[in-house]
C-alpha cells in the first residue's frame, strides 16, 4: 500500500516537473521572429484573456499588424507566428486567442476571432461589419471543438476550418494553408 502511494506521488512529481514553462519569454509578444517561441514551446496568456484591441473605421493593415492581428492582404501575410502559436497551444491545452484580419479585394477588413479556453471550447466570432460590399451579419458567434486542416478539392491545396461547431457560423471560418507555406518560403 505504501509503495503504491509513493509510486503515485513520484509519478505526479515527474509529470509536474515536465510541465514547467520557460520563463525567459513570458510577454507573449511573438510579432518579431526573434521573440517567437521555439518549436514545441507554448506561451501561457493570463488566465482571463485580454479583450481584442478595438477596431476603428478605417482599420488599415498597419493598425491590424500593430494590434497583433494575423493579417492577410491578398496573400501577403503578417504576424503568422501568432497563428502558429495558437495552433500549438490548442494542441497542448493552453488557453489562447487570435484574431485574423483578412482584407477583401476592395480593401475592407473581415475579422475572425478565436478564443480557446484551454479545455475543449473555441469561441469563434465572425465580423464583416466593415465590408462595404457585404451584408453586416451582426458579429455572430459559435462554440467549436477544433481547428482542422482540410483538403481544398476545388482549388487544390489545403485550408484550416473549424469543426464541431454549435451552428453554421463556424462555416464562415476559412484560412488557406498555402498562403502560410508561401509566406514561410519567401521569408527564408
């Protein structure tokens, strides 16, 4: 009986010692590649996520980049390390959030906000209120279970989509993987 108890305590101690975070990069600032987490490293945001920075009209790419959004301007990507960190944290159960701002051909931003609770829910909010040629849908939200890489049979390649969502709002999320790969290759 005592041996089982000691073995259990030892196993718990080993598990806890392996879960320690690196303390040299606690700011969560990953917009600069030199401050991005190393492969496999995660950064824990505060227990209660900070609200996303407010968007103003106009919300140009410079403001979006400065606010830490993952930005897609016609295939030119900015702050991709934020997306990669979000996916890494999702894989290991660390709460995180990311806002993706994609610009239309006319230059209007469309916002995709994902907030992961660290357990099993990704709250997703879609906002096309600044798209002059779209119909404002009023910032609909849904709760989803995962982000998945899917094959794009119509255009070739792959894209990220939300799965296990409570309603059809999850279908508005679409983030092309090839743009990420091309941006990485051009940065090298």
